[in-house]
């Protein structure tokens, strides 16, 4: 495998430009999400579709049930990291 300085510089440049483009809106969204001031329209739609109360909290028992329900799915697919790696 050869190292290409042009490919490296291009990749770093694209990453920096992408981060510069999204840092303000993403930061504002995260600050609003952490502030508990309310929910955006698409968030309320997702909560409604999932049948979850928008302002409800998750208990440790509910969290444990979800871990028990969804953790084995990753292991069934292979390595637990999405199944993209091949097993010997």
C-alpha cells in the first residue's frame, strides 16, 4: 500500500471543511437538546411513531430490557460491530 500525500491532504481538507460547515448548526441543536426547552417537529413525530412520551424518562429497568433485547442481535450478525468483518 502506497502513501499518497495528495490523498491525505485532500481528505484532511474535506474533513475540516465539513466540520466548519456543520459546527454551528450541530452545536446549536445539541445545546437545544440538552436544554430541555422543547422538541423539534420531527422529534415529536418520531416519538409519536414509536409510542413514547416526549418528556418521559427511561428507568433503569426499561434500559436493561432494551439492552437484553437488542444486544444479541449484534452477536447473531457476526462480531457485534455490525457484522461487516468476516469470521475465519
